[in-house]
């Protein structure tokens, strides 16, 4: 198993050092996945999806999770969001064990999960109203409006999801997630169903919002370019069953990132090839 | 041949020719049935009047439906009764459906009972209803209620189970309260299923009313009217009955379409 430091060390050749190295030196761990395993009982006996997963994420870090389908990425994400419980081990956010879903770990679902009978405004309002019951109607409406504006959807506030394109729906979903100020934003392949142009637009918007709010992000993706553009660190998982974290890759590019600039950087391709190699051979041979 | 068509480019022929394939078959088939009916009733011994005789004998009733004891008045009485029993069935049915839809234990517990009760025909309930209430009016209400409620319960429960998991996940992650979940997710996503149940229910309620009024007599209504005309045995009795039965059919159809229309209004909203 190649470790990150066996790489041709792109960090040293860049003038700016990685955010992650700063954080790991200066900050307390924020979100900890501590020796987590998940086993399901099946008619053929117990089936282990994840085994001994350890991961420490720092505050306002952007972490992407990549791996083959069925490697348990979503299961791991579900244990952070609280929809599933680890069979052994635990997940802690700021020292508190995660036992159930909550708005401090808001999820942007793969298929948007907007309520079709509510307008964009009402979909966001539902969350704001649930999380800030003490605020006045006017204040809550103002929060909703400002977050819809943040994702460029003021015009579409009174439209229902059925009248919105896939990209607009995902914008509403992101606005809903951010409007309740979660400590961790969890995204499960949020742009997987979108066309290439919309996808790039939304990646850039997400990055801008993240840079403004300095929110902690944990995101699943299949797209290595997406991960390299967005993440501070890319967590690569081994193939299931009994998947674990195979390798964690630092993405040392300075911020704010420009896609065009990134594509000209030779280290971009070094990292990209390494990740591809890992996914297409390393993950398999590690078992 | 083509010339007259070219000189008259009016839109009405196209509109007419568009609808003709839908108008001609029902008119033709209904006509044939009426002719056969008329032919079958030609014998002077038959007690069953042909369509021409029915119209001739009931012209007075058709023209004055809202005279005292007229057919319109009777239908109105029946509609009021159905409305009351049906609204009760809808309220109770949707509530029970939601509860057993949400709770697996209750669903499994009550399902066998519901499956048996829903197959019991309205007439079988009648003696039970009369025994319980000792009076025609509440007994007929009970009959409508108990006939209409089952499809409403079953469809509502199915609708609750069909709520997409994503919506439940949103509710969980936002930690919505029971009340918020009920009004923002449970009811809106179940509405199409509820309306399916309500539509089947209104049909059954209308079926039950005629049976109820025939036997739990004395309180008026179209069922009572039919039974009364039969018992009186007048010359034009059978014609009255045929007219009344025809009206029952038309009203039943209208009720079905009305609930279907209301449902489509609400469902298309979401």
C-alpha cells in the first residue's frame, strides 16, 4: 500500500503549503470516525461492509470520499449523518458521539429530496423553521431569501421542484442545507446526475460558498477531477467487502482555486494519475 | 369532389369530424339497446314498460322533479344522507389509515380484520345496523359509513407506506416534530392515495344508500321512493321505478366524477 508520502511530494514544490497541514498542526480534531465497522446479518451469514475505518477531519476542512460503487462510502456517510449506527466503534462530532440524524450534520441528498408540493422558498423554510423555532416569521423568511440569493435562485423562489431543472433543484437543496448553519455539510454525490456544464458551475458555487462560510464538508464523489478541484484531502477507500480507508491524499493547491489554473499545474496530473491508478489497480490488489 | 371542401374552409367540419368517432358509437349502441328493450316489452302481458311507455308515464315527474315527494326531492334527501355518512367515513377512515400506515404493529394487527370486513356487502350490515340503532335514520348512516370506510382506510395506509424514503430522511435530519411531519410530509404525500380511496368510497356509499333506504324505510330518499312505488303497485309504478333507477345511476356517475375532479385539482397542485 503506497502511503501519501511516497508520492513525488507536490507539496514541497509549491509556494503555498496545504491548508490541511496547517490545520493538523494548529487545530483540535473536529469530526472523528473511530475504528468504525459495519456488519449486516444476511441469510448467508454476517456481511461486513466496513472494517476498522479511522478518519479525523478538522474544522472547515473540505474532504472528498472516493471509491468504487459498493465500497461502503455511503454507509460511512450514513454513520456520520446518523442514519445508520456503526456495529463497532463510534463517530464523534466535537467529542459528542453521533447517535441519530440532526440538523448539525445537514445532508445534501443525491436526488435532491425536495418536497414536490412545496415551492423552493417553502422547502428551505421548512428547515429554517424547524431549526430556529424562536425566530420571528420575518427573520426566518429573510434567512431563506438570503440563502436562495446565495445560490442564485431569487427568481425561482416561488417555483415548485417540478418546474426546476436538475441543477436548480440541487441549488435549492444546497440552500436548504446551508440555511440552517450545519457544523458539517454532508453531500452524497450531489452533482452525479447533472450535465457537465451545470456540474462545473455548481462546483464553483459550492467552493465559493465554502470559502465564505468556512464550513466543514464531507462529500462523496465518483469524479476525481471534482475531488481534486474541491477538496483539501481525498479519502480513497479499498474495495468491499470489509472496505477500509486505503489512502488519504493531500490536495495542496492554493486557494481560491481557479479551474483553468489547476489544469495547467503538472502536479494536478501527478495526483490525478495516482488516484486513477489507485482506483483501477491499487484498490483491487489491496485485498 | 374536392372543390366544395376547398370553398368552405370552415373549422367546424374538422371539429365535428374529430368528435364524431366518439359520439357515434355510444349514440348508436344506446339506440340499439333501447330498440331491443322496446321490442322485448311489446307483449301486452309484460309488467315491464318499454322506454317509450316509461317516458310517457313519467313526463309529469320529469318536468316537476321538485314537487312535493318528487324525484328531485328524494334524490336530495338521499344525497344529504350520503354526504353525512361519507364525510364521517372519510374523516375516520383517513385517520385510521394514517395510524395503521405509520405503525407496523397496528397494521399487521388490524389488516386481517379489515380484509374480512371490507368484503361484507351493505345489505348484510343492515340487520346489524337496525339492531344496534333501533331506528332507520342512524342505521342508514351507519350503513353508508361502514360500507365506504374500508377503501379509504386501505388506500390511506398504502399511501403512508409509499412515502419516498428521501422525504422521511429530510424529516429525520431536520428533526421535524410530529405535527410538522404530519402537515408537511405525511398528509401531502398521501393525498393522491387518499383520493383514490375516497373515489372508491363514494361509489360504495351511493350503492349502500339505496339498499339502506329500501329497508330502513320511512325516512324518504330515492331508495325509499323506489320501494314505495313497487309496494303501491300503481299502473305507472314500474315506470317510476325505472326513472328513479336511471337517476340513481346518473347521480352515482356524477359523484364519482366530482370526487375524481376534486382529487385531480389537489394532486395537480403538488
